[in-house]
């Protein structure tokens, strides 16, 4: 599994979405437009893409933990800091 691309988003507050990313699960499956978010308790969480407010796929807890760890590692390459309007950056993971 690897993060293919991550783009930081402007947070509305100190929690909520901080990045959107694409993840390659294995050689057969890639998911685009995942969301990396910070929960009210300060933990990172990932959410699948949605269509008109409905999730387009379900991710089990074990896989969600793996994706979260990978996305958090790439996010930390941005300095682990929340973006601001003058620092909108995108990075392709290697």
C-alpha cells in the first residue's frame, strides 16, 4: 500500500479535513479522493470518497488503520503542520 498523491486543504478549524489523497491498496485497487481528517480528540482518521453525501465504499477497521498510518506518514512529510491559505501545497508520494 502506498499514498500516490496528497493535497493539503484549508481547515475550517483545528479539527476536520486536513488533506485529500489517493491511495494504492494493491496492484488491483486504487482509491481516489480519500480524506484525512483530525478528530475532536486529535487523532487522525480517514474517510472514503462520497457522492452527494453518501460514502461510495466501506473500509474495514484494519484496512482503515493501515491507510491512516500511511496517510499520516505522508502528512508528516509536509512538516505535520496544518496548512494555511498562503501554503497550499500538493505532493506526490515516492
